[in-house]
C-alpha cells in the first residue's frame, strides 16, 4: 500500500492514535497519521543521523564536551539516543516518552538497542520535568527535547514553569537543546521568550536549512562558553570525527543570532 509517497510497511494504533512506518528511496520514516516525518533512518546505514533536524541538534558539541548524564524528552525512532550510545561510551541516557507504542516501534523498526546505559520511562515529559525538579537538582549535563505529535509540540512543553524545571535539573555547566517548529511564529516567539527569561538570554537558535525546524540551545549560568576562535577550531575537528556539518551549523548560528552571538560568545 502506498502512503506519503512511499510504501507503507507497518501500521498500528494506540490510545493516542495511529503509528505508521513508510519506506521510500532507501529511507524508513515514522509517521503519526500525517505526512510529517517524526523520525527517519537510512536503511543501508541505520546508525547514521539521517534527519536534518536531528543532525542540527548535535550542534551542542560545539559548546561542550561529551556529556555523562543526558535526559531526553521524546524518543521518536530513537535516532538521537542511538547516536549518543554509539559515540559516547561513558554517556548514560534517560528518555521520557509518552507513547509505549513508539518505544516498541523504535526497537522493532529503527534498531534502537537494548543497552544498560539507556533507561526509558513512559510518561508525560513536561509533567516529569516539573515533578522531578522539585526533588532533584543538578542531575544532568545535557537535556534534549524533541516532543512533537501529529499536531505539533506537546502542550506540556515550552512554558516558563517547564523551563524553570529544566534549568533546575541541569548541572552548572549543563545545556539544553530543543527542537522547535519555526513556521508557527506565535508559538515559536512564545517559547523563545520563556526560554530566554529562564536562561538569562544565554541562548542561540539554529534554523535547519530547507526545513521548518529551529533548534534552540540554552546555556546554564555559569557554564563557560568557548570563544569564537575556539569554536572555529572545534568545528573542523568535530566534522572530521562525527561526519556532521559543523561548519554550516556555526555559520548559521552566527548569521541568525548576530546580537546574542556577539554578546555571549567572545572573539
């Protein structure tokens, strides 16, 4: 059966609706009942980060060393979790995913491994952040937030109380990376405002070329940030090591954050 300009290879349902897997031109994609891809994987190289937005989310490596403890809100096909497990052997990851069916699909169709360093909790990510931040602090080096359904960003993500909880859960030198949908201008501006207020405007935005995604990066205070000279040195080393387009990431970060970039990143 053809769907979303590809071959439908799996379809299932849970309490939240439909889960579909479509393959086209060597790429397997996860859909939640619409043409929007929630995750994608290259069948000939399943460990590669295929999705452009997922690749851009890894631009946090320009600013900090590989993390020890990571909290991820939203699993999707698990490509980001898989990439971290593959490249950072000391990394421990906790993922909060709302849909149990999505976890099953990530295991069965997107090669998400069973690994003692990966723990997955079923629940609402926004609720988890707010509750956990009341009893714990300074727990994570990195927070990665990618919480979308077929209608857009989850309602529990993006408010000031949510980002307050995120900041409380980060170590002093921790940072946050969040996938936003830039085409919804009102929502994007609202989320960006809350993010900026909570993180004292120590943040940068990276539009994903050719896509509607914008990746937001927020830096805890007093997290030390590299200088522009150091960033130029890091980007080439990172590109060679991880085969991601770090020079493009740095160029677009500078171009799209002229005031903020020059204020928080020294020459």
